[in-house]
C-alpha cells in the first residue's frame, strides 16, 4: 500500500454558500494532503475554490495502485460534497488524477 495524493477537479454550477464550504472543508479534513511530506512542502490545501466557480479537491488515499487511489478519492470527494448538501448537478466532478505518491522509496 502507498499513500497517494489525488486531485479531483469540479465546478460549483450555482456557487457555494459559506456554510456549505465550511462543512465541505471539515468533511475533507481527515484526508487533507498536509498530512503528507508532499502536501506540507507544496502547501496543498484539501479544497481550493476559484473565482469562476471551479474547484480542486486534493486528498490523500491509501491504495495498492494508482487507479484504485483515483477511484477512492473520487468516492471520498463525492461523499464530502453530498454531506455538504451538494449533488452531481450543483457540483459535478471531473476525472481524478494522481498528483503524487508519498513513500520512502
């Protein structure tokens, strides 16, 4: 198993209220990339929201392969968005991608 840092992009189609953003950030906190050497060095935030409504979620995921890590991260991101009161139409996600692998190798 390796620790992967995965990036999942998306768009808030109708914007995001401050309380929903706070709930989303709290939900993502356990998978925050700051808990990895790469996340600390690169100062990777779990949630970045741009002025145009696009956003990036960065998560750490333990997995045995990159495809499984991407799948797990997408599931985590989707679950966090739903917990914040957002669905597929208000916050569609793009494809997940490996940003880095945190390992001693």
